[in-house]
C-alpha cells in the first residue's frame, strides 16, 4: 500500500508541475490539495475517489466517453493508475452491500430487498 501511495504522489506531483494549461487551473489546485493529503497520510481510498471525480469533471465540454481521453497525458496517467485499484474497492463495497441485503443502484442509491 505504501508503494502505491508513493507512486500516486509522484504522478500527482508530476501532473501538477507539468500541466500549465489555463483550462485545467481548477484541477491543478485540487492536485495540490491531494498531494498534501497524500503526504499527511490521509485515507488513501478517499483520495483516489476524489482524484477520480476531479479528473472526470476536469473538462465538462467533452462527453463522458471522451473525458479521460481528452485530458493531458499526465492526468490520464493518474486515472489509469487509480482506476484498477478503485475497481477492486468497488467490488468489495458491492459484496458488502449484497451481504447485508442491499442492492447498489446507479448514482449512489440503494434498495433493500427482503
């Protein structure tokens, strides 16, 4: 886990330093905050979720299928690094919900079944 945190810190710092486009100023500010959070040993999963959200909302002029492909390479590298890890987390969450009798729905809702 510590190795993944270091790799993510390196990717975030590189993206913050190298991407200087005015279009991505808000994302750059968020990357600085995520870098601080990573260095202060905050919750790794919450940081990854925040990064995923920030990257998906970086360029809202693109449709959802092209949002990651339309990002600078440094941002895509971050997304490509965290996506498989978040899929594992998502699978664990799904298992936990189904174990307790809930079915997760789109957009974060749940339905309890008997």
